[in-house]
């Protein structure tokens, strides 16, 4: 996890565990892939993956936490997937970015 001055690693790890962030990442990413075509997502095929064990994070405006994972396709980083959560664990927004 990326270091952040606003929250300790311990609090972030608690947040991830309490709100099951890893599972939410997987479900949200799978849903996105299932509901969109390759053309919609600007990818050549849906054999892409994210890594949820080493998420980067940042505190957003003091009242939300953004977690980000790189998107890999055929061994290459092609973009990132980001979920933003309220401090109560509710999903606020998601970003699927292809570079």
C-alpha cells in the first residue's frame, strides 16, 4: 500500500478488512467486464486482470478513500482501475482508465 500522511497503515488495513475492499474490487471489476464490450472499454480482449493485494490508496477531500490497482493485459500495464469509498465503506465512484 502507498503511504499516506492522513491515515496510518493500520487504519487503512482495518478499513480494507472491515469493508471487504478486496472482494468489492473483484466484484466491481468483474461486473464492469461483463456489462461492457471490448469496444466500450477500449481493450483488445477481456483477458485482463487487476491486483487487489497491493492497492495504492489516497485520502480524497478528507471524507473518502480512493484505492487503485493497475490493469494488466498480456503481461503489460495498460491502465488502472480505481474505486472511491466514503469513510463508512459505501462505494462512491469507479474509474476504468486505459492509457
